[in-house]
C-alpha cells in the first residue's frame, strides 16, 4: 500500500523532511498555517538592530510531490488496531478537515513564554517573524539610540542585548541569578562572555526574581526571553507534560507517529537528554534522518539517529559553539587556548580517569576548532582525557585521521 506521509509543522525539521522525501520521489503533505512561507529563526534575534538580512525563507514550493495544507492541526486520532494495515491514523485540522496518514511526523517546534512586565506593557519576545518585524520597525523609526531592556539571560536574551550594544544602543539584561547563560554553558565560557559583554557596555541587573522589580520608564524597548516550551498536539488524547518522548529512531510511543526538532525529547541512545536539544542543526538533522527512515522501502528498519548535536550562538562579536554532550555544571573539564590566549575550548569527558572519553566540546571565538571538535566527536578514534590533557596533542590533526 502507498505511504501517506503527513508532516505537521513547516519549520526547519518539517521542511527538511519534506524536501528530502521529495528528493526520494515520496509524496508528502505538509501542514502549517504558514506552509510555503516559513523562514529560519536564528537570524531573528541577531539582526534586530543592524539592518542586515534577517528573513531567510526556506524556499519550499508546492509541487506534484508536496502538498501544502495551510491550516493548524488540532489533534491526531489513531486507527483501530484492526485497520492499521491501511492507515495509522488521522490528523484533525482547525478547519474541521481531516487527513489520513500511514506515517506522521510531528515537527511543531516551540512557543515562547510570554511574561507580563508591569512597567512595560508592550514588552514582547523575539521568537517569530512578526515579532522581529515589529521590533525592527520600531528601531528604524527611532532617530536616537534606544535604551533596551531584556528579561532573561539565555542565548536569545544575550543575542538581543549584545547586538543592540554592538549597533550603538544601550542594553540592560535582568537576570534571576548572578551570571548569564547559567543553564547553557560551563563556568569558564560563561565568565569569559560576561567579561566581554560587560566590557562592550552591556549592563546586568542580577537577582531580579520577578518582573515586578523592573523599574518603569527607563527603557524605550523591552524584550522578554525567559524560555520556550514545545507545542504539543494530543494523540488519542495523550498530550505529554513537557515534550514528545522519542526513542533513538525518533518514534513516539504511538504507532505510526514520529517527532522531530524542538518538540521532541530523545530518551534513548547516546544523545538522550532530559529536554529537547532545541537547536538548528539538530532540527535539520532530525528532518533528514526521518526522511531516510520513512522513505526507505524497508519501512523503519534503519539505524538510530546518531549525528553529533551542536549549537551556535552569535552574541554581538562573540561566537560561541557547543558540540556533543556538554554540561553547564561540569567542573572536571580541560581547557585549551590558542597561542594568543583569546580563543579557547572546554573539553567535557564521561569521567575523571585518564582513559575517560571525550563527549563534548565548547568553543569560544574559534570556528575552525569547532569544526575540528565536531569531526573528532563524529569519528571512530575519540580521544581520551589523557590525550586532550597532553599539550602536544593536536586536536585538529587528530580530527583529520
Ligand atoms: C529567535 C531564535 C533564534 C535562534 N537561534 C539559534 C541559533 O543561533 N542556533 C541554533 O542552533 N538554534 C537557534 N534557534 C533554535 C532553532 O531555530 C530551532 O531549534 C529550530 O527552528 C527548530 O526547528 P523545528 O522545525 O523543530 O521548529 P520550528 O522551526 O519552530 O517550526 C515549527 C513549525 O510548526 C508550526 N506549527 C506549530 N503548531 C502547529 C500546529 N498545531 N499545526 C500546524 N503547524 C504548527 C509552526 O507554525 C512552525 O512553522 C533559535 C530559535 C529562535 C526562536
């Protein structure tokens, strides 16, 4: 029987899966209110103030093999077990229409948390194109430098504040603790970035435990950045509390339903985490992986997903990357600098012994070494703690073995 593949969500994961399935000659239906008009999210938080290109469309068009359904999926119901040789289930749409499928990929991404800031009723996150456009218009209309307030000090908040300062505006970051990027990066990288951002002029107001504490009438633009949560459509009434828990082949517990990108949390395999990876390279890799898995003639018999996950964040002039498994709480890491001492990498291991294996690397302002780190982690000859600790060990040369 012909496969009927429905992908819900035309963001990076969904668009990639659709494009790759089309290349394999497989027809797909892509459901998204903005299908055909979606674009990359990363430029949104980095180019609010510099006037450069921020709208990077995915350029996927409807064709014989790709059907766009510009609608919102509201729920999925699964077929009775007796019918499952014909179809696995049905997607229900806000319009009342339905789509039957043999295979369904959930790729609905995340939505931003939206705290109210009493002193700034117009405060908004920068999570989608409409929000970025509103802010860019506001910036374009102002004839004097702005005073930007940012609540939250994760990647997006830091990108907004640092890009504002780099463009000649003032920026103040309000954070709950006393150091930014506390949940994202290890102490040496956090500290280096804090020093650089402070030197550049970003102000930090630590220990802001509630938006009520933020003084009114200081900022003329206020951006909130306090996390996001997966968008989850119920499947036979089941809507998980956090994200779709998927196995190492990205399958949900529901037969015929897979999840990819920001709405999926991988619970098995080498890259299992207790939250979604929530980064661009992983969403793209998931899309490619599921296209290969579901597009193959032998059904879903393929290998587990095993690409090295990585993340990038450009904060004003600072470029920070992670690859593999890194932890913000790790203390037994090894740091290696470039000869000038300005760029460095933090290496994470699966233990403290000399033979412990390298599992992740953070890289500050050293893109070629981030590429080397990814190659090393993807290779078969993964270095040990003892090797990385040896000053004569050449990571770049090893990455090319
Ligand atoms: C501002 C910003 C900056 C970022 N910067 C970086 C970065 O520098 N580096 C990095 O690695 N990652 C970055 N990310 C994260 C990265 O963009 C995401 O990990 C990636 O977009 C996830 O892809 P996705 O396909 O899972 O979800 P998304 O790209 O979010 O797409 C989800 C799609 O699902 C659709 N959808 C939702 N609900 C429904 C429904 N019920 N029915 C139909 N369609 C639905 C939405 O309309 C959307 O088009 C950034 C994210 C944001 C928001």
